[in-house]
């Protein structure tokens, strides 16, 4: 997006049959407010016009910039890894309040993924994650959440099966079988426009 030829680059990528969208690596930016610069806003506006699925890889301390971005665009995006809250420290604020604000935008989804690598890699417990997952379900609802394994990165702290089972176990018990099916597949299919 820093390259003036980004539209042409995207056009080339989209010729590949497995290209579903793009991922903006905000977590790697020294200054996350870069996404509010005019050339980024122009690019996001272009992606919005295309209805392009966008993954936003962001950390919890960068969410203010994302909140500001969403006030200026109507992109269709998914927040990866619950925005990487500080699970190892059990910190929920201001993540909780900012995620609540982000969830007010109907085009924004959240991916339940990447949790184990934000916890203590050696001694995480299921209950470490429950308040974060329950809050995501509360504010996004079961139709704008998708499961992600974060494989192979998850292997730093858990197996693929561990991650899948953890998501199953931490989802609220009141969710119906259909809602769980949406979280584990249908919502992602809709978001990424899979046939």
C-alpha cells in the first residue's frame, strides 16, 4: 500500500485462483497511525469499493488507530487473533472497550485464533481464554466470528487439535449447533466469498 502501483500488484495477485483478499500487517508497523495517512485511506477506499476481504493483523495496543480508521472507511475486514490481547497477563482493558467499539461496524468480523501464543506457552489453561472469547461472542455475535487455527505458528504453544478443542471449549454454552457451525466454517466462507 506504500507503493503507488498497489492496484496493479493487486490485479496480478487476483489472477491466482486462491487469492481471496489481502492482509494488512499493522503489527509490524513502527507507528500504527500510518494507516490513517492519506495514501492508506485512499487505498482502503479503493478496497472498500472492490468489496475486498481484508485481514487486519493488529496488536491490542494498536487498536485506537483501527478505531480511527473505521470512522473514515467502510471496509470489509476481519480482526485477526482477537487483536492479540495480553492474555498472559490477564489484561482485558482497554482491549475490551476498543473491541466493543470496533464490533459496532457491521462489516467487521473477528477471528478467534492466535490465542495460545499470546498466553504462557508452557502453562496456559482453558480458563485463561474464556473471558476474551466470551466478550468477542457478546459484541460481534455468532455470525461475525470465525475460527482460525493459526497453524503452524500455534505449534509454539499447542497442537492443531489443542487449538481447535480450546475454541470449542471456550465458546459460550448457549450457542446453538448452527451457530457453532457458522463459527467453524460458514462465516469464513461468507466473508472470503468462497464458492
